[in-house]
C-alpha cells in the first residue's frame, strides 16, 4: 500500500527531528521511543515545535513500561494539551490533545481514570461501537 501523504522517517528524538521534519507541523504525533521517563520527556519536548495548534500526541506504553512519573509531569506542563487515558489499550497508552473538540469528546468516552488493571482495560472498543 502506498499513500503519498504518509512519510516514514527513522531517526533519534530530538536530535534528528529537524533533519526529517523540515519545519513542518503535524496534527497527529505518535511517540513510541526508548521506554524511560527521561526519554519520554525529551521526545515530548522535542516534538512540540512540530505540533499544529490543533494536535493529538499519542504516548505509547506509558503504564506498562512504566513511564507514569514523566506522564504526570507532562500533564502538569500541558502546553495547552489536555491529557486522556486510552483505556482500551493493554499498554496503558495516553493521548495529549490540544484544540480538537471532536477528538476530546471521543476520548472522554473511553477515559475511565484511574484504571489500575491494564490487562483488563475498560471499556472495550466493541462497546464503544454501540454509542451514538
């Protein structure tokens, strides 16, 4: 499958960001880097200059690794972002959302904070499909 709108780049964050992003801004950023509190903060701070005013930053593997300490720090220094648990994931993923009411409304449906049982997340995507 090829889509000219998708451009995958491999490198290190934050060192290689400017080389690959060319100053462009993005409305969806997926962070799945080295699993440590220190690196999650470096990744987050590194990508902020590339975030559109309306943006979703998806933080992967936060609870299972764990990177909860840095996530709590990020929630306090939001840069206009609101934080949500992505509870249908067994990895304890999080989403930081800025200026996107539609995405925030959807995330409010699945954020059942705090969910301490990450191997049995709630609610499931199946149950969400029934909500209108």
